[in-house]
C-alpha cells in the first residue's frame, strides 16, 4: 500500500484556474492514495460549485475562510499532524502531465527521509487569452517562459521585491540539494513539516515563505532537494490577474527581517536591514522592525540556537551567497 498524500491548494480569486488545476490533477494522477483540500481564503470571485459534482466529491474537499491568510498561513491551517504521510502544496494555477508525478516525489522523499522539502522542475508559463467558464486549456496558447528549479538569496538585493534569484538550470538529472524552494509547487513529509513548525505564522500576504522554512531546515540538518524528473507547470499571472493593487513590499521586508532575526548572526541581521535601506526604504524598514520586535522572534531564536547543527557562516558558504562590500562592520 502506498503512503497517503494530501494535496493542498490555496485559492484566492483564482477564478477558472482553480477548476483547471483540480481537473489536471484528477485527470492525470494515477497514485492510489491522495486527496485534495482547497482552502479558499479571502476569495470573493471564484465559483466553487463545480466541486459539488460527483466527479469531485470523492477526492476534493473545500474549506473557506473569510480572511486572506497568505499562502504560508493558508497551508498551515490546511494540515494537521497525522492527516497524511506526505503533503503536496500547489498554487491554484498549476498543471501536471505525468501520471506518476506523486509516485516520483514520494520515492524521492523515501530515499531522502531528512529532506525538509522537494521541489520539482517548475515550468513557468503564460497563457494567451482568458479561460471561459467551463473551458479547457488550449495547448497552443500555453507558452513556457522558463524553468525554475530553486531559489537562493540574492545579496545585495536587486530591488525591494528581488531578494532572491531563481535558478533556471538543473544541476543534473537526479535529485540534488539546493538552498530553497520557490513555493509554486512543493512536496514534504508530514512529520518533517510539523517538526519544523510549518511556515512562519507571523508573515502574512505574499512572501516567499519557503525561503524561511528551508533556511530553518538546513540549519537544523534537514536539506532541501530538487527532483528534476518531476514536472509541474505553473502559470505566471499577467494583465488583469497580475494587477491586484496590493503592495507586497511591507511583507517582503518583514519576512526577510524575521528570518534574519531568528537565524542569522547580528552582523548579517544588520546587513539584511541595510540592504533595504540602501534602496531608500527607511520608513518601510522601521515599520517592519516594529512588527518583528512585537513578535516572538527572540523566543524562537533561543529555541533554534539550542537545536541547530549548522550556523549561517556554513549556509552562506554552502550556497555562495555574496556579501562583500556592503559597508557592514564585522
């Protein structure tokens, strides 16, 4: 018997793409023991009635909350220790085309039981046109822009929203270690995800929650893996879908500084702050620091320092994160 897998699909105003994502999973996947939980949060436009049809009832469950939780807190809310052996986290605008994609990811984690996360090869695509109600993806309109395998910190930041670089080349044909997953599609064992405390609960809105989670994992001895044999398509939003009117900068800054305060040395914590200030974001940094200092970072840092097996010197050297010339005193 294969171990159980819970697929979590956070959804906020995804419209027809949620249905397309669910259809892609159900039509393609041949794994015998999976379920899907759609967690709609702050969603005011998506039509969910299709989930009441018999074809969906057996595998798919919908949970709705009024507030927008952000992806990390949405996933945290969707899982409980013991509800499955493994988790798959997919954005609600993904497609799969391999019948054995779950089998491959389960096998990867079983071969690498200490991995905190596995990211597949993610094909970032745009779609030429809109999906009509009840419509299907037309392959000729799907345009693959690039492949994403992992992310790593980019110091100095290229801009307030560019704190990480995307690695677009695989390091080989077999699973390998990388700094962090990008969050579009991720796989983890339930035990490890809960052992590491899930995603940072104090960060809301849009933020690369996987970076914080994977840094935590690496420094406690839980590596992040990439499996290039597994393929997931992820839609890059354009046009109206991309124009949400939300300013992600406050959550980006707050999230990065939360990570720095929890896990990095005081020197690098100061550097993380100064790299934002160098972009003229003094007010935003000051506001983020008020949020950080009002949270539980010190308690979390003390617990982390008791358990860590590696320090941030190791992390920066292992992943060749450049930090010279930023004017930070040793």
